[in-house]
C-alpha cells in the first residue's frame, strides 16, 4: 500500500493528534473544573467565559472521537494488507492498536509508513 508524501504528512499529523489529544482534553477538563470552582459566588450579571470555551472544546472532542475511529480503522487495514512486514510484528502491533494505541500507532507509523525502506528486522523472511 503506497502513500504519497503529503498523505504521509497528514497521517503523521493525525497520528500525533491521536497521541496528544487525551492530554489536551484532560488539561482542559481541569481548567473547566477550576473555572467552575472559581465561580462559586457567581453573579448572573457578570460575564462568564465558561460557555464560550466549553462548547468549542466539546465539539473538538466529538470530532476527535470520529477521527480516532477512522485512524484506527486505517491502521488496522494497513497492518492486515502490509505483506512486507513480518507476521510477528504485524500481530504484535495489531494487538498494540487495541491495548496501547498511543504507543503502537506512532511506532507503526515510523517503521512502516514514513520510512521508504523498513528495517530488516521488521520485514518478512522469504
């Protein structure tokens, strides 16, 4: 399965977002909690930034979920159709996509998608 260089860059950015987004959303969640706690004595006549920040972040989380599902589907199809990779590597990374995708997706990306010639140890033996 050949991917053009712009496609590899886009796939790399989406994979990076897959890795970074849980941390970003966790930190934003803490920000919302502290924002709500600081507004315990909230006066309705005062300006509140909570709805202005919460709605875009919620929409981003919603879209990111669909993006993550599509990315996992792409990686599963790629690992199944990748006949140049060794069977053990394919099985280990395929299971890694399920149990530790934050680690397995970047590893697979750098070994099999970004590099033109994967390392010898990752290739199938004849």
